[in-house]
């Protein structure tokens, strides 16, 4: 365990579900083999390691076992099978304010929480000024926490945990609460702690936060590990899993018109796309199938096959698609990420109101996306994908094929002129003199 902070081996967790309260009592006196309960398997054979100083994100849809896994890591519950080894002082933010007594003052709760975490009173006293400065609740620190607003309560609870200076920090959705200023403050504090060697295990439905904070991500599906690896790939597969849990909008093939002659991309266009393909052979696409991305090309504002583009220049991304099944309502789109792996922009044909034709087995189609790079100079990567609608709603889709980590695109600016804007991206703005 010298370089490993957390090691999970074959972890499983089974809960007993009693339909009625009296069934629990009956079970206490039941004969061997008699059951008044149903078993629910929250986790099955989960094994992974987290190295010291690493940040692991755990993602998945609701009810897939994320919180149960964190509770086992934190030691608040025990696995039914397998084991978890933790090497280092751990602080767990599984539920902000857990252990706080509403009748106690904020100050009393800070000391009480510190003692629960194994800290000496003198140690809490030393860190109290930092805790109060971070929480920013002023004189309310000596008022009962039952009088606090939700924001005040959250700020104090987070500060009380974070300033224990843990070696391992476990967070379950805690950063999704509070206002944006508090959230930014929390992220900055966690980044600073990570630079000093903090090991982080982070559960969130905020995919941007997972991409931004984590070195790796673990995707849980039905209590089992579906994927462990780079965060962007895990997030992409997360959306795939979500789509797989729903039923895609499909139309039987014999109800679609024009099936006699397969749709074909002109030979010259197809040859040009295949010849300048920027897809990475080693990074195969993934999705539910039915439509495959055959080639992707990138042209800068001069029509050159170059990934170097001027700031505010318009690039063209061309995508060659081929159907292996019936796709009634296809869409194609792209994602743009900065060097910190923040999602800068994403959109597709469906969002822009562009209807692509229905596709049948053997059909081909080429789509051009013209993108004006109103972003700050720097390096960017992009993803491309194709999908069809999901029953989850207009903002969801069933991923048919997706390719990650293309590029990098290099956006440059003319050093001889003033930058037209600063920040991540350009927003519409108007400046005028009144009067």
C-alpha cells in the first residue's frame, strides 16, 4: 500500500428490503431458510485502486451504487463481500452537516465534528480562524445552527471538514450545493490541496467538474464497474449508458422511403475525406451502433488541411457517416474542450434545427460543420459523434458512434493587434455612449 491510498477488492453490498415493518421483526424469530425480505445487490465485485495524490471520479446514473461505494470507503458501512483498504487520514463529505447538532452553536459543532474525526481540541482551536474565514458566517458562529440559512449551514459544514487537512478526501455531491461563489471557492481550495498531495474520490453528476478535477473516472452501471479510465472517455460512456437505459425512437425499416438504391457520397468527396482523415486509429469509436463515423477532416479558415486556426477564424469539420442499420432521425455534432478539459462548446444538427435524412443499411452521408473559433488563443481538442433521439427528452440522445480526443487544434492570435476579447469565449456585447 506504499503508493496506494485506497484498494478495493471484490467489493459487494447486499441490502435486505422488507416490505412491511413487521416483517423485520418476524425475520428475527424466523426458522433457518425462511425469508421475509427481498435482497437488493447494490454493488457486485467492484475492484480498483487509487494511488496517493490521484483524483478518482465516480459517476453513474442514480441508483447505480455510487453513494454505497463511498460509504464503504469512508467506513460508515461495511461490504457484504470483499474488502477496502484505506491508507491515510480520511475526511468524508457524504452528507454536509451530518453529525451537526441543530441545537449547538456553529462553534460548538465545529469542535464536536473535529473530535468525531479524531482531532484534539487544541488542533481544532488552531484551525478555527481558517474555518471561520472560509465559512464567512461572521457572528452567526455563536448562534445555534438551527437558525442558519441553507447557504450558511453548507459553508460551515464544508469548512469544518476541509480544514481537517486530510490525506484522503471523499466527496459525494457536496459541491453541487451553495451559490456559484461558494462553489468556486471550494474548487479552488480542493485544487490547492491536490497540489500538496491530497488523494480525492469525487462522486458527482456534474460532468464538467469530473473532467476538471479528476485524473481518472470510474463508471458504475447496476452496481458493477462498466469502465475505468480517462475522465472524458468515462463521461462519454456515461451518456451512452444513460441512453441504453432508455428506448430510442426508431421507425421500422420497411416504413422508410427510398430503400431501393443506397445513398452514396460522391466518389471524389469520399476520397478527399478518407485521404485527410484525422481519426486516431488506436482510439476506436464507441456507441450502440447502426451508424458509424468513417472519416473526419479539419480545415482552417484558408481551406488548408491544418489544425492551426486564427482566433475568430472559421474552421470546417467534415464527417463521413455510413449506416449499418435503419436510423430514422440521425444527428451529428461536436464538442470542443480546452487544455484543462473544460467543455467550451458543444452542438449538433438537432440543436441547430438541421434535419438529416433517414438512413438505411449501406447509406452514406457527408456532413460539414462550420465552426467560428471565437475562443482565446491556445490548444483545444474536439470530439465528434452521431446519435438519434432518446425518449428521455429533447436534450438527450442515443449515442451511435463517438470519437474522442481529436486534434489538438491550435488557435493563434495576431500579436500586432489588440485581442478582441479576453476569457474563455466571446459573447455578444454592445458598447455605446448614452446621451
